[in-house]
């Protein structure tokens, strides 16, 4: 199984906050946000919770398990 996410959708629902602005808010680089959105990087539990808190959502509203495509 893999960890999928709705991070990009959350950004667009919040007045289209940029990846750079979001990264600054949670203390990471823009590249980290890009990698999470493209499912190339699985965030730590702490970072995932920071993202959920920033958007005012539950963890499971942003992150979910998917079947592995391999």
C-alpha cells in the first residue's frame, strides 16, 4: 500500500495558496511540497500533522492509503 494525498486540492480550495507559501508555513522547502503532491515523498507524521493543522482538517481528510501499483 502507498500513502496518497489530497494536498494539491487543499491548496486550491484555500484560495490557491502556492507551494512556496505552504512550504514556508510548515517549515519545509517548495520541493518537499512538490514531492509530496506527486507521491514521490512520504512526509513524516509530524509534517503530515502540520499540514492537516494548517488546512484545519483531519489527517485522514488529506492523506489516505491506496493500493500499490507495482
